[in-house]
């Protein structure tokens, strides 16, 4: 739910997340210039917290990098992000995770091999 702060005249996004213990926690982020920005941020947070397959691959990549930022070194993160943005996102980025099939992945692998990339 997005709402406008009375004192700052900026928009805020508000949503609920379930913790590892199963408790619901209210979360809020403030300072958006428009209602649209606040609603988009809220939607992204809900998608990332639900971890469902009903998101685009490009959105999942952002969730993945958020989760891995404390585990991987900066150089590794840069390399992974570059490889994903150059080779995977252009091919699958706008597709929903639940819609990607094994045959599409095999076709993508074959295309990458014809370009001269190793397995």
C-alpha cells in the first residue's frame, strides 16, 4: 500500500514480510517522488520475499545478487553479473521463470556453443 507523507509530501511504500520464524513483519520504505515509484518498489519487495516462480528471470537475477552479495567477493559478483547481462538476460530476461522450458535452455546452450563459447 502506497501513501503520501503529510509532512514531507513524499510517497512511502508499505508491505508485510514473513520472517524465518513465520512471524509477519510490517516493512516500510519512504522518500519516493511519485506514487508509481512507491508501488513498483513495493511490488518488487513482495516478489522477492515470496520467492515464487511467478517473476521474470531478470527480476530473479536481482534477487539472486542481493542474496549473494555477502557471500561472494566483489570481483566474482561483477563477473557473474556481466555474464548474466551479456548472455542470459537478452535471451530469457523477459520470460517468467515458470515458462522457461528445458528445450529452450538446450536451444540457448547450442546457440552459445555456435558462437564459440565453451560448455
